[in-house]
C-alpha cells in the first residue's frame, strides 16, 4: 500500500491509495446479471455498485459481494452447514472472510438460491436510516 501525505495548517493528512497488482478491473456487469438471475428463487434479489464492485441484496439485506469476478456470501451458521466444504476468503483486503462460492457452482441455480435464502434468513435487517434534518 502506498500513501501520500499533505500538510495543511499544521495538520498532517494521509491519503492512502491502495495499489493492487492483481486487480485489473471491476466485475463484469454480465457476470453480475447472471448471478442475480441465478438467485431469483431466493427472494427479491438485486445488485448495487459499491466501490467499483457489487453488493448483492436479498429481501433488503446485503447477503453477498461480487468482487474480481468472484462470489462471496456472508457467512452464517446455516449457510456454512448447507454449503458443506467450501473455502472462505476475504472479498477485499481487510475484510472479514466470506464463503467463496466457486464459479463451477454458479450454474446450479437451486443450490445457489438456497444458500442465499438460508443466509439471508439469518442476517439482521439493516438499521433504519435517520431522517435528514433540514437546517433553517
């Protein structure tokens, strides 16, 4: 990781710019669309761009990430039990490990949707956002 520092009014601000040699580009939108289609039976599924990659939501909960053409599902006890022997890896440096679903399993829509459905059921709903207060 490379960093660049600037001085402003006696304060030192660090701007950290990650350098990743393995990261050529973000995930292909066609890959994301394919995974979302495969997950349709799990519930209301969508993908939202996040920092150059994608977050996958099911029934209002963020349940997975698509990073560097790989699918990472948030780990839950039920998801781990259902998936069986599956690798875990962080989707990006500094992240907690997630279930890394091998691309060979993406074609099995029933298995993939069930994994996401089970995991979604065990994840908490996101906290409601506070309404913005307008200044007068």
